[in-house]
């Protein structure tokens, strides 16, 4: 993308009445292949490329985008954004303002140890197929009825220029794998889908240990379908949660409610509100063992970036510290409302999308317990290792996680497996009941949903094993 | 030479079969929160897709730029290196039609960025906390294929949703159409306001976990039925995401009062089309009729695998629904709470997730007003419980349906849907105990 042209259209926006203007060139080029029951279904290329313009005029926000990148059309797009912002300003009681920030000027790219373009795409298909085929699917009476694996690598390239002097160029390559396994034995059936994702090059596929991960998931299905018993009745007991479930709950029950635009109601009709509308910074929501951080700067992470899509330098953000609510996730608009600085949480999915407040890599910080130590102090309890069903209300207060693979614990020993154990719990009870946190921080890839039009975005979610004291399971 | 012809020329000698699709859309969206405009967005989009086969191998490419040469060249090279696809089927003889529906008012509003005609008449200041989004789209599509398919369609849409708060409680409603009719937006605002207002005047009570008679609003019905329709796609069966996987046409799958249709010919609904993505003519069809399963949605690929006929529901790789219709029943609006008697009236939900797609075990969280009804009267309001059950249980427990269908499309209902209220004799409800 020609930096001069982007600069000129920002200048044109200012001369047309904008008090702030931002132009973002944004492309994502992807390669994807699909394997169904060990046969290659096909392959596809995707190429999304365009420019977005965002402007403030008289306190109204306007956004327009186009995939036709020539100066004449870009000028037209600026005019549309200006017109949209003017229209927007007329209904506002208070003008939108942006927090003052030091504009970043940086050019960076994530290094690929083995570049994505270093081998032909058909070789990637062969490599994936070899891994996928090597997994033993049928176990005992359990038969796998459907086994789908997709692989995608993509390169996201951005150039962001704003009227305050920011100039940010970035290139971020990603590799992701998604799969679903369906299996049955007798009248029992179960699914397991899973997603793995990182930034980096083809070395990522090797580092994913894909064979072992899929193999372990097939084993979880076998346990769920063939071995597991129902929990006889609901009762209160200790629960040890795996990093996979802690990671998800961290994203859902701590990350989303910390989004300042959600607190302000900007997403009220879509993804909902937040308990942090009422519970302010300083409120004790959990035990001293709970510290939760969102950090876009973790090398290799799926939600990696160094500067956000408003040109603000990224840093780790502590959302909960020792059980106490701390900072929210901000972009410049919400930071201005709260009278703070942006903490660089503005992300846009592609050139068609406005930057809004998003998570990056959100995790519960590890402490000092081994897994065995967490279990050995449990007289009677549950170990939940993997989930399938989950959801949370639009205040992020009442959540539900259902175990695909779970076990009964008796006198500090893991006993027989349990089928579809349910943990349905409020956020406060969940974080307050954590009495021990493991040291084994593990990250999981996810695609976070938010925005209108929807903007699915890559994130990591992380956590170690934790132990909940005396909570209800059913 | 047109963009489509340009693509055809660059690919036709390199492959056995091709389909080219170009969709040009102009969109205008107003987002609202706290009864103010938060952002106005405007898009001009070109979405170009190319499907090619060679020696029964399949490759697809999609791009947004108007210069597809590099992407096409890469795809045409890659296809020689692929394997025969287990999904491959020869492209069918096209017999589709062109359907158009253009509303000039929508085109004018988009062209002029005319926000006054979008929100001017909605009296936003009369509402304390109104949030939502209003979307207007005008589109043109072209499909051209080596099988002789050549169709040009045009359409418009006007849809949106609003959520209104009264203190701590709220109501939400949506609409969708191919015509600009501000009365639809006004009606949605009115319904959302009334739900919030009525809830705010009632005492708040907790709902104990258990099994309840429930009345589901069209917002809830559209969301839950979308998962039934997804399960009826043969693609979901093949990929292991369908609780209908063991059924065949003629099997009973639901209460006799349920008739569920895919309605591509309904030009009042935004996803109408006279042809599918392979050029086959679309037809309105029952998926479930009077409780009896009528068949899966197919393209030629899934039809070949499952030894059935295409139903004119092709996406290029897997089948898809167009518009969803649930036939109305006998319940008049004034009779619904009385018919419910004792139970819960659930007005909205979100976050429907499956523990087990094959068995249909799911849960979904209610949001906005939830009414506790006793003797046909709402006596208290509640919120944020969880519907937790099996899809087959829900379908068999449908007791009656409302006499009016509502056009619904919003953040949690992607496919345009016309659905009525639904009275369900028994449904599992859970929530955190503390």
C-alpha cells in the first residue's frame, strides 16, 4: 500500500471538516484445506484487501470502507465517512471524544522460522493428511462416524495512518487448525471439536503436536461414550478444573465483562452488558489467588499485536489482581469517557470493520500448586478436564460449563469417569471459591465474537489447573 | 468486458468446470446505544468467488479486490496437485430463474446516507436506554458457470433490532424485510418497550430450576429453530453436527403442530433467490410437515453421497437454507398467556450451545424480560435463566403456535425467519443456585 496515498486521504478528511481521521489498509491472504474422513475435500484461497476510513466530525463518528484501492475511489470513501459522521453527530447529546495518546510510529512483522511460502501448499496438505491419518480412531465398541479437519494459514498486513501522526505497519502470519470428531457406541453419541492457533510460520504445525492432541480427544470421546457414568445427584463438593476450562472461563467471565464499551452500553443490543457497570474498580470479586491479565504482546500468541488499530502501543493489562477488580479494556473513545488513557485494546477484524474494544490473550496467572497437590486434598470432588457446551448470560454473571471428560475424586484419588457433569455458577462464587492455583499455565486458541457486523477475531485464552472449594455440580 | 467475463476467460481453459459468483453490495448501518447514534457505517463491497473442478478435484477462491488474476492463477495451479474429492459431483444442468426485488427507497437512503429517514421518525429521545442496529442493503449478484448457468439478480433489505431498558430490565425485538417500512422499526421499538415496561412494573422473582410450561416469543423461536434447520442440512449430517442424523423422510420428529419450511421464493425476505449456487431452481419446501421429517437440504454433492436428489439449496461445498418459515398455529395474541396458564414466558435468548450435536443436547441463556405466569397472568418478572434440554424433547413438546408470524433477523438469528409464538408443554430450565 502506498503510504503517501493513505496520508493524502487523511489530509483530505481533515480539510473536509474532520477533527480526527484514520485510514487503515488491511489485507488478509489465506490458504485453507479441508480433510473429511482422511480424504482431501478440497482447498481454497481467500484474499480480503481494502481500506477503511474512520473520522470524527462535530463529535459524530463515521466509518466507510472500500476494496477498490485507487485515489479517486478512496476520496469518495472519505466523503462517505464524513457524511456518515455528520449524520451521526446530529443525534448526539454529547460529542464523541478520543483520549489523547502518543501516536506510535513503528513497523514490525512476526518472524516465521519456516516461512509459510517456503513449501508448496500441496506439501502442507500432505503433511496435514499424514498427521490426521495416523490417529487411531476406533476404540473398543466406539466408532468415529465423522472426522473433519481444516488447516488455514494466513498473513494479515496493515498500514494505519491517523491525523495525529501515527504510522503503524505490521505483518502477522498465523496458522490454525480446527477439527470435529463425532463418535458413537450403542445409543450413545458425542462430539469433540477443537481449535489450535498461533502466530508464526510452518514450525507452528509441528509445535502443535496435532497427532497427540487429536488422539487425546478421541480418547475423551471413548471415555464419555463407553466408560463414563452419570453423577448420581447434584451436590456440593470440591472441583478441580483443567487449564482448558479455566482458560475459557477467564475469557468469558473476566475478559468480556472488562470491555469498557460493554460497560458503557455500546454493545448492549448485541453481546450485552457487564457486571462491571455496578461493580467498580476495587471491588473484591474473588479470592486472593485470582489474578487475570490480558496481554497482546505474548510472542507466538494467536492474539498477538504490538500496537492496536488506533495506533496506541500495547501492554499487558491487569483486569483482576488478587481477587480485586482492576482496569478495564479501553480504546480511545471509552478511555476518554472514563478519563483515562487507552490501553490499546482497539482491534478490527478486517478492512470492513471499525476498531472496537477487544481482548487479545487473556489468562489467569499461575501460582505454585502441582496438579497432584490440587487433587490430594480433595476428600470428595470432581475433576473436569474438557468441555463441549458452555455459555454465559449477557451480564457475564451466570455461566455454565459441561464436562466432556470428567472424573470423580475420592480421598485425593481420581476414580471413575463421569458423563456430562455440569458446573453452573455465578462469576462471584466461581472466583471466590478458588482456593488453590496450579503452576501449569497453558494457552488455547479461540475465535472471539463481538461487534455488528460481527467481527470474529483470533485470541488466546489461558490458565493453569485451579481448585474450587465446595461448589454445586450436577 | 465485465468482471465475470474477465474471470471466465482467465479460467475456462485451465479447468473442467467453473462457477463464478460476483456480489456487489452497498450497505448503510446505524448503530445506537443509550438512545444516541454511536456510529454510522457505509460500505461498498465486491465479493468475488470462484469454484473450479478438474479431474474430480475441487478448489475455491474468494476475494474482495477487483483484480483476481493472481488468486485465480494460484488456484488453477493448486488444483492439479489435489486429490479427487469425496464430495465431487458433476455440476448439474441449470434450470434456475432470476428473482428480483428492489425497493428504490432503500437505494436512495443508501446513496444519500440519509440518516433522517432511518431514525428520524423513531423518536429515540422518548426512550431512556435504547440500543440497536439498523441495516439497509442493496445488492446485485451474478452467477455464471461452465454448466450454462447465467443469472443476474438484484435485491434490497431493511432489517434491524432494538433493545430498550427500563432500569435494570429490558425488552428486545427485531424485524427483517426487503422493503423499507419504518413502521416495522416502530413496531419493534413498541414491542421492546412494552416488554421492558411491563417487566419493570412487576415484582422480580427468581425462577427455580425445573421443568416448566413455556411460551417462547418469535425471537426465541427463530433462534432455536435455526439450529433445527442447520441440522436439516445434509452437510451437517456429513460433518457430524446434526441431531437429525439418524432420521429419514417420513419419520416423526416433532409434534404434529410443527410445519417448518425453507422459503427461498419469498421475496419479502432478504435471502430470496430464484436459483441456488449451482444454478438449480429454488423451491419452497417443507423440512418438517405436521411433525413429519420431509428430508434434508441438499446440493448435488451431498445428494450424490446420500443417494438423494438436490433440493436446490446449494452453497458451493455444502447446502444452506435461504429463508425460514414456521407455519402459524391457532393461538391468537390475546389468548397466549391464558393458554400458557402456569409457566414462563421467555421473550429473548442468546448463546445457544450444544454439548452433543448428535443427541441434540443443548442450552441457551435467556435475556431481557422473562415473565412468570400464573393462571394466565404475568405475576412476576425474572431474567437470565437457562433453557437446557434435548432438541427432540423441545420439538415433541410443542403444543401450539401463534396465529401470526413475525419476520425476525438479528445478531443471534442469521437466516431471515418468519416464525410465530410457540407454546411448549415442558422444557428444562436451570440457573446457578447462588
